[in-house]
């Protein structure tokens, strides 16, 4: 176990929690309440409740469930990331071959901890995130840096750009002069290459990737 004592000059880290599972939320509340390095400010079972809480009382770190109703973890992170004084977010979620961790990073989260990890891992991650670090599984970081979009064919990139503009399958078929069945085939391949499950996640991946590139491209 890590040393849980605070130095005289240190203050507890303000933290809020949001999880749709009441048992998990209670367990997490007790975990952080017992640890003097943290000060638990608020808990919520919904994204909207969490958003309202952190807007009223800002905190340094937040731990959220990726499947948080009804807004969802990804949208919640995207809403908060440009807000002044927004908390640094740690996603506490299920491991799905690294998919959730990667999408969380793209959305703007500061860390990810799988629910299968020991509780101490979550505590350590929150401490690191509060100190300004990014904490993600190594393979997910490597996959993100590889930029799956760069590996797409020219047609797949064009298809993704059209998809991101909100075009339906029928419109895609018309624009690319192919059948709707062929569109579905190409989309299936596209989703597999990006590591997403549906068009909504593909669109989110596309815009998150563009934002990440814009951010690194600024001087």
C-alpha cells in the first residue's frame, strides 16, 4: 500500500464521483472517504447530476463511469474539456480490448483505470492525474500515436469525412456511386480499422483526432 500520510504543506485533493451503479458508487465513496489524501466533494449517478455538481463546486479530479446515463462519459468529457476550471477526469470502466481507454483519451480524459484493477490502482492514478500526468494503458497510448486514420485508404478517409458531415447511407451511396450494401461493407471495414462499433463512435473518433492534431500543431 502507498503511504497515505499527507505532508504538512499539502492539502487533500478535491474529488467528485459519478457512477450509474449504486453499489459501485457507494464503494468508491467509502474508498476515497477513508483516504486522507482526498476530499470527496460530491457524488452522482448521472452525467447531468455530475455536471451540475462540478459547475457549482469545482474540483481538481473526477472519477466517472464511461456508461453514465444519459449523456454518456464520452460526451460529458467533451463538454467539460473546454470549460475553465474543469476537473481532470479519470474514467473507471470496463476493459474492452482497450477501446474504452482509447476513446476516453481521444475525448480528453486524463486517465483510465479498468474495474478489474485493485482499488489502490485507482487511488494512485488519481494522485498522478492531480499532479498533471496522463495515465493510460501502454498499448492504448501506442495505438493512439499510430493514428488509425492515417492507415485508412483514400476512399475510406473520404467516406469517414462524409460520415462526419452527417450523411446517411443512401447519401453516401449516391456520392460515391456505389450501392447501399457496398456502403455498409465499407463502413464495417472502416469501423474495424478504427476500433469502433458504430457510426457515432466513428464520428467521435474523427473529430477527436482532428482536435488532437490541431492542439499539437499550435505553437
